[in-house]
C-alpha cells in the first residue's frame, strides 16, 4: 500500500504527468472538478500508468482540493512515483 502526494490540475487538454513539484507529483486530467469526475479520472489514469486495477487506487485525502493524497494498493510508494515520473 502506497500513499503518494498529488497536485491535480483538472480541465486540461489531455491526461498527463507534468512532473514533480516538491513532494507532490503534478498530474493534469481532462475531466472537470464536478461531482468527483476529476478524482475518478485521476484514479483511472494512475491505475493505468502504474499497471494496477482501477479498484486499487483511491483518493484518501483532499477530495475537494487540488492537493491530494492517493493510496495505491499492491505497490510501494517508490514504485508508484517511478512509474508516474518515467
């Protein structure tokens, strides 16, 4: 189980990892920040990028904030950061 800090930028042109800003990884998603759509898009994007099932990724803190903590079950924090930043 890995907890990773994310800085989310919704309503982008495409889903992508921008890079690291401090401890957080900056990720852009196309979904708007309405009704949890951006959080769902973030979880799906992280799951696909890291190579885990979608159900293994959840937002544990920052549901309505741009600064979030996500939890990825089945991977270490170092593995998740490496997969996102490659």
